[in-house]
C-alpha cells in the first residue's frame, strides 16, 4: 500500500520524531549525570554503573533509531 505525503509534512513528522528520540536520550543521560551515550554503555559493561544495563540497552536502541530517522531526513532534502 502506497501513501502520498507532502514532503513538508513528512519533514515535520521526521523532525518531531528526532526531537522525541533526542529528548529520551537526554533524559536517560541526565538520570546518570552523563553527556555521552558511549560513556554510559561502557560504564554498564565494565560495572562502573552496575544498575545501568537496561538504560544502556535503551540508549543503544534509541541511538540506532535516531540514526535511521536521520537517514530518512537526508533522503527528503
């Protein structure tokens, strides 16, 4: 099934999704007092942040989703 969508509407939807993903990422990082996704992931792996494993997994997934959405935005431009 194909849907026709105005490019401006598509861009707005994609940018909104990017903002939501970024807010979720920032929220998790703020919870741990960090500014880097990699720092939390590494800390969870090494045991520096033993309670952070679930958040580290969530961050990795959110980063992957954000990367996919950014690629869609580039295609629209």
